[in-house]
C-alpha cells in the first residue's frame, strides 16, 4: 500500500500538552520541532521532553518526525545523540544547502546507531531546503544518502533569502517548488510543501493545497489541527476519479484477455501514463480508506 504523507503537523518541542496529544488530530505524520519554535534557553529542555515522549507515549502508528537544529549550531549534534536513541521514523535536517550536509548527518547517525546497537540505516532522513543554494543543489541533496526518504521546502527562510516576501498566489515560490519536485521525482523520494501560516484563511489555504497537489507534491506541512482535514479532502480521490480509474483498469484487463495491443475507452486511446495514473488513484483511495 502507498505511504501517505499528505500532512506533516508541526508540534513545538517545548509544549508538553501538544506533544502528549499530537496524534489525535489525524495527521499522517507528526513533526516534533526542536529548531525554530524553541527559544535558545529552552533547547535542552525541549530535547529532553521530546526524547521522553517518544520513549513513553504510544502515538498509535502515526509516523514520527523530529526536526533537529542544524549541525552547524551548538545544539544539532546533541539533538542527534538523543533523538536517534528515541528512534523516531525520520529525523529532519533544516536549512540543507549541499549534499555534504546530508553526508555528515548520515555519518553521525551511523556512529550513534553502532554505539547503541541499532541497525545501521534504520533511522531515516528528511531534508528541508530553505535557500537559493539549497534549491540549486536539490538533486545532489536528495541523492546524497540512501537514508533520505523525503524533502521539503521551507518558504519563510527561502523568500527572505530571495529578498522578497510571501504572497497568496505563491509566484515567488514557483521556481523553487518546481526544482525541488523535479529532484524528488528523479530520486524517487517524497516531496512536501511548506506551511501556510494564516490559520484563519481557509479559502487561501485550500487554494494553495490545490495548487501544490497539481504541481505534484505528496503533501503539505501544517501548523494547526484544523488544517489537517482540509488537506486530506483535497488529496483524497473523488468518487468520480475512482470510478474513472476503475473503468480504465477494466478496459486494460479486457484488452489483455482479448490479446489486443490497442486499448480504448469512450472512443479515446489509453496509453501507459494514463494507466499508471489510474493505478495511483486507486492506491491513494485505498490508503485513504475510501475504496
């Protein structure tokens, strides 16, 4: 079954109430944040809190991601030492700019896994690209380690780096989104879009989700529980899409039974890309629990 990463919900690593109940909102992934949402004086406490949460709380199968501080900060390596031991599904590296950032992280994680008797390679990596340099190096980044399973764009730092700001139509992110998506698809990893910070603007949020789904992103980072269901509605195949896909797959089956190399439906030829999209719709529908 296809792995759903439609939503990755940020949880501040210094908020015990949110950490305890993070899984009840239905996000596909929970991301405990030790970086931007935690002040400098609370870094150590947040690391300790997230470590203990992962060791003691049952998140009922929800994918667990931890965003550490950058390895070029005083906190990054300490974060890795603790979080690898806590065994989340994925560790996210912020502000990734080059392949060497991922290679260094892979090496450090391997050392920790070996030290604690954990299977080397079991801890997966996610890169967040948040600068022009990172976008230019996107393919090198996503192919730097077999541990890397996903990449995300971080818009706030990116637009600042580009000397602009965010807009509702997202024109300032179009090139970066496209470059990161191309890299992710070429490497066979997941691609997640950035957060939409105006939690009161549902219309703007839904429009952006539709936009990034059409571009090809697998999902979106969210910062409020109310955003989870809105994303899932956009990403869940409609009944019309499901029925059309079923008809396409039945037409293929019938053509194969007849030994025919020509497949048509409603007077239109069906080629391999159409078939692949139909299979993906059904896979998504099954994973989403609607088929």
